[in-house]
């Protein structure tokens, strides 16, 4: 959504730079969400304090909730929405428009699972993933992606190229090496 | 964990990441099976984690 320039933090868990050191602009996808907003396409109402106006409904031209996910935290419960590949999250609404009563099983044809920005491999079975999508409850077991590199004379080393989401690489190495 | 000898199959680990992620894990001996080594790592470390 945002095309940034400067230090926006990294996978080791370092914090982004202060805002005076960074610049940002909207990407094309972000602009799709508010496409036509200045052409009187939707109705507005005053905000809670009446100082500004907000759209009654904002029909975005991009399925942002599916693509970017979201997270809600309440007292005693929390609900993360996971990200989905942009191509497959466009297919799902299209199928739902044609078949409003579609079942979650048929929808799984378009979305086979979440898409984690740091990569990694889901090791749960297809049934477990389907169950999580059907009930709205569950979690995914994600493993780092790795491969073996031969170093000659029968010796080898293991190289990890993707680690699970929310695992800070710097901390992981620190904990392993200590 | 390597120094605490909780990972007997691993000799060394270092971070060679540049643009891409690259964590190098060296086995203690060439006879150590890579699959078994990774299974123990997945079990004991955050290389496998549960994401809600």
C-alpha cells in the first residue's frame, strides 16, 4: 500500500527510522481503494465529532482485507486475518458474486492457504488448513525453508533461506548460538 | 543453545545474510543426517513456529 523510502525496519527486528528521515507515497493499489472518491461516486456523512466527513461505504477496487490481512484485539480474545496471494484473493470475490451461497470447500480451490510475507513452508495437512478456513479458528505450523549445500569431501552445510513470520532473525541466531 | 549443548548435532551456526536471508548451519560430523538435524532444530527452536 505504501511505497516508502528510507529505513522502515528490517527482519532482524530493528525499529524504523524516525519520520523525519523517511518519505512515503501511496502505491497504485492504495489508490485503487479510493478510486473515484472525488467524482461524487459515494455518499458521505459527518464523522463522530462533526468536524469532517467520512464515506458511508467505501467500495474499494482492491480486496484489501484478503490481501493484507488485519488484526483485532479485544479483552480475552484476538483475531488475526492472514494475508492471501493477490491473484487468488481476486478470484474468491468473483466466485462469490456468481455463487453467493458457495461453500468454503469450493472457495478453497482459489485460496489454498495464507501467504506469509517472509515465506516459509506450512507443514499442516490440507485438511487442517481447510478446517481452519471453514471454522475460522486454528493456526498454521510454519517451518523455515532450507537446503543442503555440499562443501566437498562428503561434508555439507545447511542453508536456511526463509524463516517463519514474526520470528526475528537476529534474535533467532542469538538464541541458537548462545 | 549450541554452547549449552542442547543441540548435539550442530557444530556451528552463523548469519551470512546480505540482501537475502542466509543462515548457515554446520553439522558436527559429515555422518549426521541433514533431515534428522533439521527435525531436531524444528522441534527445539523457532525455525518452526505456530502462527495464529
